[in-house]
C-alpha cells in the first residue's frame, strides 16, 4: 500500500461526477487500501477516489477516533443513499481537499446506504451521528459536490481564495 497525493480545491477533477466501478478486482482493492492508508496518514476520517484524481465511485472511511479504540476501516464501492431521515444534524465539517477550513453543514441525521464491499458482496447499512455525516460528505464527492457548496457564496469564495493561495505557496516550496 502507498500514500497518494490528495488534490486541493480548486481542482476541476473535484467537481466531476464519477463513473461506477464495474468490477471489484485486485486493482480496485489496492486502490481502496491506498486510500485508507492516505486517509489515516492525512489524518482524516473519510476519503473519496476523486480526491486522488480517480473519477470512480469509491469511498473509504473510519469514524473511530477514540484513543486505543479498534479501527473500523470501510471501503464502499458505488455507495448510494437509499433512505434519509427527516431529522437533521449539524456537524462542523472539514475536508482533506480543503485543509484547515471548517464550517457547520446540516445533513440528514441518519441514512441508509447500499454499496458493494471489497469482496464484491452487496451491502446495506444504516449510519447515524458522525458516520452518517461522513458517508454523505464522501458520497457528495462522487457527485462533484464539496462541503463548501452548502455554504453561502461569500464564505465559499473566501475559502476558495485561501485554497488558491495555499496551492501557490505549496508550488513554490
């Protein structure tokens, strides 16, 4: 497994709708492993393939943050929200493609998601709390949506300007 570079907003690949994964094969399993390693290294709790410049419907996540708790890494191929609660939750979200920027985003408090796992098996599960926010945030990436798209235009423009400046600084370093 290897750590891969994460794209920083604004990058046109982050705004593209991703194509479904046709087959969960060894290459896709390796990609999922690389994504988990990259996510843990960042550190983050979720990562979507387009954040690595790969326009396929694959996300990874692990919302276990307690010290000493057993990690629960998940790789979800072609994830799809099939039900969402009417109840809403607000979480302060961040994104590995928008480093050090955070904002409150309101989303359904619970969602039912179906996906294909690394073994090619069909899965379905209900997510709540941080897991629900994370899975929705990552699925948004697969549709070209970033968490800042939920913000007002001024806040979104301010964050985008900061990211342009950050990219310039990194290019010079």
